[in-house]
């Protein structure tokens, strides 16, 4: 039970960190897109930032799934029915 509780806390912290990372990646993507349109950034930089933003979104989605799985495991350890 303690392990399941610790896993929930850790997965929620990871989810929050990945959400912040994804938000920063979205902001960076917007800045680089604007810089590209103004001629201040090159195409490889724009593609690299786009890739990083997509990867950050994917990591955030995985963190949300992991957090939900940890909560489900905790509920099962407590003997509760799935929601």
C-alpha cells in the first residue's frame, strides 16, 4: 500500500513536470516560428524545435497515462472498484 501511494505521488510529480516541459516547448515553438517568419531563424532550427515540442507533448501524454495507472493500482490496493 505504501509503495502504491509513493508511486502515485511520483507519477503525479512527473506528470506536472512534463506538463511544464510541454508548455515551455510550445512557447519556444511559437518564438522560433515567429523568428523564422521574420528571417531570423533557419529551417533546421525550426525543425529541431518542432521535434522537441512534439516529443515533449508525447512525454506529457505518457506521464498522464502513467499517473492514471498508478492511481488505478492504488485504488486496487485499497480494495476499491475501478472508476
